[in-house]
C-alpha cells in the first residue's frame, strides 16, 4: 500500500512539473518602439546604445514577470511603463507635438482570452496612458474614451495625472519646428526620406503560463498631426488586437493607412479563416496590402504557441523579443 502511495505521489509530482515545464516554455514576449527611417546613418552610436538598453531592460522585466507566473497583462503593463517613462520613445514622456504645440496621447489594450479591450485617445495629463486604457477595459462598460472624459475617468481610477508641461521635451519640440518649416516649404509631415521621420510608438505583446495573450500599444501619434486627430493605436483591429484563438499584435506606422487597412485584425483573420501562420499573415498585410496603399510601418506579435513575428516595410524598426531560448534579442536596423 505504502509503495502505491509513494508511486502515485511521484507520478503526480512528475506530471505537475512536466505540464508546468511545458507552460513555462511557452511564455513569450515581443515589443516595438516604433518604425520608420531608422538607419545607422540616422541614429548616432550613443543613442543606439540607449535605445538598446531601455528595450533590453523592458524585455527582461516583462519576461521575469511571465516566468514567475504573472499574467500577460502585468507583463505588458510593466514593459510599456518603462518605454512610456523614457524620453526616447514617442509615448508617455517622449510624446510628439501636434500642430498646435500640444501633446495628445493615445493608448489601447486588448485581452486575447476575453476579447475585452480598452483605449484612451487625445489625453494630455495622464502620465501613463496604458494604465488608463487598462482601467477602461477593466472598470468601464466602454472600449474607447476620448479627451476630458477619459481624463476624468482616469482620475476617478486613481491613475497618476501630470501637468501637460511634463510632456515637453526639447528634442520633440525641435522636431515639430523642423517639420512645420518643411511644411511651409511644401513638404508634408509624411516626408519618409527625412532622417527625423521615425514613428516612435511603443507596443508589447505577451503570452503567459496560462496561455493567455495580452497586447498594449501607446503613442503620442505623429509629429505635427492636426490637434484632435486620432491615430490607429487606440482603434481596436487597426493598431492593436489580440485573440487567444489566433494571436496578439501591436502596430506602428502611418496611422491613417493602418486604420484603412485594418492591419491587426486583418492579420488575425488571415490566420483564423485561411490558416496562415502569423508570419505569413503579417507579411501579406504589411508587404502587400499596406505597401500597395502607400502605408509605411510594421507590426510585432506572437501566436498561442509563442511563435514570435516581426514584419515591417520601413527602413528599420526598434524591436525586441524573448522567445523559446530565454535570451533577449534587440534589433533596430533592417537586420540587426
Ligand atoms: N501609428 C501611430 C499613429 O499614427 C504613430 C506611430 O506608430 O508612431 O498615431
């Protein structure tokens, strides 16, 4: 009898570890910090080092949360906090300026397990818009809140508010002035050949030990955008989408095109209805559909097996992931 009990316990113990091991292997995390004219010539070495440092820190922190059994929501929120708090990226602290000299931020999240989503748009006083997006998803009956209403709601949720001067950075202000000068000379803000032409939106997608996918995207939009303009980031299915039966996706690029091409939902739909892999689906949308329309940018994502996908049609893209081998990989230029 004793032997049977010992044997049964051993079997349970081994099975428990085996399944936990399987789950642990499946966790994955991918992030981006924007795409665009990101080339060696346009990014000085010292700046490159800073970008790599922040992205590596964010990846390690997010992955650690997943490893310890934390949820994909927790991992994505932690990753995006780091990038929103860094002036390097066009989200949170480093948000770009509108044509009126204001900072108007957008953010969205989606939970692949429940298909619940939350987003805020045109907010000017929320330090970490990703927190407000999560609150909209979790504690409101809505998906997207705009402007003052979004800020009132965020305040009621105890989310950190800041004076709009918090978002002033000289670098972004100078970029605005430069772009406005170009505009006066007859070139719009979508001058993709210009060294300053970089999208800096941040996004992260995580798969946790429960097999749940969560995505978040946060942005200041595009330099010199018309005030009041809303981009693709907070539009579910355009810049942000997650569904446990297919994948999670976060996009960056010229938002007007991403909205019209419904980029992230299209990728998910190609997987769901046509059985394409995440990479095939994303490449089809980014390199064929979007490119034909004249849209520039990219998307990162992962599927329920933890396969990482990155696809972009711009010169480069700030991006990184930790997949099956547990090692952070950070890339900026076309291939490194
Ligand atoms: N997609 C963002 C927007 O259009 C910009 C970006 O990706 O940086 O608002």
